[in-house]
C-alpha cells in the first residue's frame, strides 16, 4: 500500500492523516443571492403552501461551498406571512432577529408577551429561549429577514426547540413596554432577566441617526456604520452575533480589510459593489451576499444616491472565544 492508498483506506473509515492536506470540511465562499429570485420563490411558495403546513414559510439561503447553510455560524432566510396568517408560537436555544423588508399595518411579532409592530426597516430581536410568534392582521403580505445563530448552536449540539401550547401566546405587556423599560430614564424596580432582552429598533430612529452622521468622516472600511446596541448592556445586539446598518454616500469607496468573523449583508437601499478577495459582488436593492471570515473586502457605492446595507456578523462569538483578529491592507 502506498501513501495515496493509505489516504484512501483512512477516508473510507472516516479517518484522515495529518499529512493529508485535502480539506476535512467545506469552505464558506463569497456569494451573492439575487433578491428578485428570493422574492419570486417566496411569492410562489405563498401560492402553494400555508404557514400551518410549513410551520415557517421561508426561503433559506445555501452557500455553494457548504452542504447546508449560509455560513458555519449565521443562518439567514426570508419569511412571508400572508394576510390573516399566524406563524405559531415556539421557542428555541438559537437566538434570532427579524429585519423587516416589507412591513404592513397590524402585522406583529409577539415575544415573551410583548407585541412588536413590523414596519419596513424595523429590527426586532428574539433572544435565546424566548417565546415568539408572528401574526399578520392586515390585508397585505409582510416579509422579513430571519437571522439566527442556529448553525453555531447546532455545531455545539445545543439546538432545542419547544412549541407553545397554542398557536399564539397571550399579549401580557403594554405596547412599547421594552422601549420604556430600557429608555434613558429606567424604572429601578423592574429587573431584566435576559442577557439581551426582546427589543424593537424602529427604522425612523435608525434612519435619523444615519442622516445625522452623513457629514462626519465615518469609518474608513464601512462608511457610516451603526451597531444595534443591546439596550441592557450597551454591547453587541445579542451574545453570539450583532447587527449593523451602514450608509455609503454617493460614490464612496471604502478601504480594504479582513477579520476573523463572517458577515452577511442585505442591500436595503441603493446599489454598489463589494470586492471580496478575487470576487466582485455587484449588488442592488434586495440582494443578499456573504463575506466569509478572513477575506479581504471593501465596499463601493457606484451611484449618485445613498446606499444602505444591513448586516449580521458573528464577531461577538469570535471575540468571546478569543479568536478575533483584524488586519488592514498594507499593515
């Protein structure tokens, strides 16, 4: 038996020698998914399957370099709830966010007994092990991005899910409860029981911050970049991943850098180009793309209008494990 034969013999038994440099696992690749394809698939699914049948009517994004999933940590899908539909209540050990891409009046996510309106551009968090369901009481469909750390949770063998006893949980808290409890003036007698509480970040407030900062220098690698801060700690949005929103001014081009964290982007407004290693990802509104860990990347707004990118990064997880590194080009 020669060395090649030994390698084959080991592979047949799910073993591998340290000298064999063939990759053991698959690799996350830079990739862009066209928003028009996602939305067409979702609308067709809306004609063919109900939320009662599917549990959640979502289109999931698969990375071409992986057997399943978008990255090794972050999962992203796009969900549709039609008028009158309920996505039944459950909870799981994976944390989640909803970024609304088509909001409607009287569409809500209910988290831990609090009702959160779903309007375009809103971000709503569903922390680890919180009851949540969705209801569309309007006459228009509502759509949003579902971002979860389920890939990471599954890797640890810690994914657990439990269904609520009814399709919808009762609304037990007044409207805007969380925004009042975690406002600048906070009630001292109410104690928070979550590392990151359920919370809604209204688009009108986020957009106002972006607009107010447009004349500032911004970040050399990301333009006008905001992080959705945990309202309890002021840190990352959630313990395992954080959400960002960034504005690229007309014809703004950022510097190139790389870091040991993966980032998933949604083009919320405008169009542009993101260079990822040797890949040019030309995006327009509603497209989704991924920048894998430790790959050089830069952004460019190629138009005369502002461009806005929403993103999710697993940086909090890599930082917590002492794995985060960042490098600028030329350093």
